[in-house]
C-alpha cells in the first residue's frame, strides 16, 4: 500500500493542489473539508499522515489536532498556517503537530516535509534506535541507553522521556504532552517536572561526553530530539 495522506482544508482548490503535489511523489490522498470529517476519516481509514489547515470554520485546525491526538498518539500531523501567524504555529505544536508549512508554500518544500515525517513515523515500532553521529543507542526492549559504549543510569521516567523523543527525531513535544504521555492523564503535577527530568538526562549524557546534547529546547513549547541522519 502506498503512503496514505489525509488532506484537510475547507477550500477545495487547496486540497486539489496538495493532491497534485503528493500524487507526484507516490502518495495516495484522502480529503476532508472540515475538522469533523477529518476525525471521522482518521477513525475509519488507514492514514499515515494528516495535513491540516489551521484556519477552518467550525472545528479549527488546532482543536482538530488536539482531538486527533486523543485518538492516535503517533500519526504525523503537518499543519498549514498563514505567513505571519507565529502564534498559530506555536499553538499547533503545543496541540501535538509534528511540523508546519507556511502558506503560500512551494510544492517541493511541502513534499520534502511530508516525506521526512513519513520516514520518521516508520521508525516507531523498532526495538532499537541507534544514532551513529551521536554514538547513542536507545534499546526499547531492554530499556537501556548507552553513549559511546558507556551505559547511562537513567530512572524509569528519564528513559521513557528520552525513548519517546528518540522515536520521532525532529518532532516537537509540548511539556503538557510529555506529562500526559509519560506520567499519564491522571497525574496532577506541573510542567516543571518535565524540565527537571530533561535537565537530569542532559547531565547524565554530559557526564560521558559534553559535546552530546540531542535534546533541544523549543522555547515556549517544549522539547525535541535532534540528530544528524
């Protein structure tokens, strides 16, 4: 099966334009004209990625993104925003979006970002993540982490955070989202808990090699994992 991409936009010409670009790189395209139709399709169909316009009447893209995340934690979401809508991009990332493209966009940029997100998402079920450029190894099955052959002594929650970030390099996780995914929806602590655990992870990495710092702060939003391909 080709990669199936759901394009959600209330403007039919925009959906058709995106369809043309994605079809040219071998994607099968599904369409939805609003947030409600998007949620129905995500529940009913196999979708490998969602492209979601932010500015839609009724259920807007930000709220649709939040609701998708309640149904599917892992499906990549790419939001489309206006050129000067910085706050939309921040809110979209906080709501669980993986990346964004600014309208009007170049088709080459759109397809490059789509292909990058699809590559990342197909790593999610792997039992082992290795990053040669960092000399970092994250073993999901054995719940161990090593840097340059040296084992890191991480707490269970520290391992869960690092493993979650390493599964989706480049994907920004909001602090609130990390709290929910790692500690669970019933946890009543605040986001400083996440910051404290990230600090501990960095210190343990730096104790082995101070040049290794794959956990990047996305100011005002949260954290992401970065490593050279």
